[in-house]
C-alpha cells in the first residue's frame, strides 16, 4: 500500500498526520460511508490520500497535495476520472472549505476526520505533535481550531451523520471550549512567560506566541 509506505518512510515528518491518523480516518470513513449510502471504495481511497499535502508542504491546505495525490492514485491503477473525483472529495471535505451541503462521500470523509479532531485524547496526546509537524505556535493552532471549527459547530453541521452528531457532539463542544480557553490564557502575560520558560528548558518545543 503506497500511502502506508509513504507514512513509514516519512514518519519523522508526520508525527500527527502519520499512519495512526490515516488508518483511524479510513476506518471511520468506511463506517460513515456505509451508513449514508456513499460509494464506499471511493470514500476509503479518499481517506487514504486526504492528508498527503503534509508531505508536500508543512501547514498546508489539502489542495497543496493535488499533484502527489493524483500520482499516488495513478500508480494504484485508478483511472483519471475517478482520481479527480477522489481529489474533489478531499478538497470538499476539508474543514476550512466545507459547508452544510456537500456530497455524501465528502460527508463520510469529513465526519471521520472531524471525529479525530474532536476525540478527547487528541489535544492531550497529539497537539504537541501537530505543532512540531507544522512548525506553528500554540496560539496559531488555537486560532486555527476556533476559527475554522466554531462557526461550523454553531451552524449545526460539525457532523453530518446524525448518529455521529448524537454520540460525539459533546466531545466537539468540550474540545472547542478547551481551545477557546487556551487562546484566552495566552493573553495572560504570566502564562506566556511560563510557556516561554518551558520552551527554553526544552519541555515544550515551540513558543506560545509568534515572536516569543
């Protein structure tokens, strides 16, 4: 499997978006695709290649991975029309792009990827890996999460699948509140000084805010 080999080869560059992330999203995307009547094989393939942009450029949008994604799909023997469909699904499902009315294939992929973001363990176990992988500050990550996700949550389409919404919306709300509070805390000079001291000691890898 090409994607798994790529994840293994570049594991040091993908501490957040590595195979652990891809395999989780693939499994959940297949589940949601079966539930909503989407084309399961297409959704599964889209899940496998949805984050290859992070191999192309750090902290990038899904669109940055288009050329690599299409190359991986071509090498897997997928025809041009289907490959383009898969690429469109990946772009459509991206948190920064999606709206209330997207294809059922994009809904399945989006719900799977969004669930990974909303898992209670993700901010505890993996957020520092996202900072490391993408070379951004804690404030930049907090701004990204709240900026991209809060309106989607408030407008009622954080999850498209009703069972997912019923099961996981509390997790999503708690996660967003956490990141709102993180962003607020960084305005406290003493908190910022604490994080700068931890960075200097090597306990955390990046400053809390740009220019710290």
